[in-house]
């Protein structure tokens, strides 16, 4: 994954800057692009083509379980 953008974050973990990474599986051809940023207790997921939409925020254990499931 490559660093794409930084975004100010105000959420339960406090203000800070998130370092967003575009998925290596994202393709400009299909319009299916996802970015992920991690914080100490959560993972933030957003549509890289419309960063004005609020990201989905999940706990790090839930994100790890998701990755384990899809990576099989």
C-alpha cells in the first residue's frame, strides 16, 4: 500500500492526523478504490474517490479478524 493523503481526525481517540494508505488492490479503472488509516484503537476505511464522505471506523480487533478472514 502507498501513502496517499493525510487527514485531520477528531474522534474518540482525540484529535490527530491519519495517514491514509490506498489499497494495493484498488484500481483507477474500476472506480473501486479504498483507503485505510490506523489509529491506536481503531481502523478507518474510506472511499478514496470521495473523501468528503465520513469513513467507516472499526476497532482494531474487528479489522484484524476481517483481514484474517479475507486473506484466508
